[in-house]
C-alpha cells in the first residue's frame, strides 16, 4: 500500500492575510507537508484569512461564500491538516469558522449513514508564544472527530515558546528536534492510516 498516492489539504488558520507575510503556522504546516511528500503524499495550503468564508453551519451560505470551493478540496483529499496559532489559549477565530462550516458534514450522510468526511484523516498543527497548545489541539481534535474525520496516533505537531516573551516559531534559528520528531510521527501515522482507509473504508452505521 505504500505506493498508493495521497492528497493532502492544509488549512492555515493564522489571523494574518498573505500580504502581511509568512506566519509561524505556515512554517509548521510546511514541515508536515514536506514530511508527507516523502511518504508519497502531495498537497497544498489554503490561508483561510485570505478568503471570504461566510458564517454559518451549512456547506453553502450563498452569494460570495468561498467555503463551497474549500469543501470540494476537502472532499478530494485523503488527509486534512488544520493549523492554528494559540490566541488567548484558544484556537483562532479563523480556524473555528472553518470548523463551524464542517459541522454540515454531520447531516451530509450517505445511504449507510456515513458522513461525507468519513475515511479522511485529520492532523493538527499549532504554534504560539504562550501556553495552550494542548488545549488548542484538544478542541480541534474533538471538533474534527465530531465532524467525521479520523485521528491518527500522535496527530499533532506543535511548538510554544517561553511565556511572556515575543519569539515566534518562524523566528527560531532552527527547528527543535522535538518538533521534528512530532512532525515525523504525525505524518507517518496519518499516511499509514489514510492508505488503510482508502483500501477498506468504514462499514455502514445505519
């Protein structure tokens, strides 16, 4: 199964639009994508703050809503990575907006009761210069799983700096070994699980 190609979509929940330059979330997502590329998975990053995702909990909130196109990319992917900075100990509002829109998957089921997102593996990436990485990943884990995604073991890569200082992950002279190990574990377990689910999906639940 190792030669089965995989598609990855990374959703960057930074609050920065692209015209404000690179973000630390970008860097963490790129580390995961690079590791997954070595495992036969290709992907891309969408910076959510660049596009107009309307508020709501359906798959299409009408004129000007950018979510339907993102949903189509999610449906075409085997692995979805949701990245978020730590803000006030919480996931970013942009990441939460994406999760609110994924809530529609709960009611979008096939004849066997399987959500549209069944068979897709989720990973989490989070960075910050304050405490909260475990809390952020816990919130994202729960929401992604509620919306039908499968979580691999060690499904998060994160970094947080020393409290009450201003160093960002993207400003570090090199990536810490602990982060690289976390990236490797997350990518390898996710790619393995995604291939298993492609070869044998979930049974009907109704």
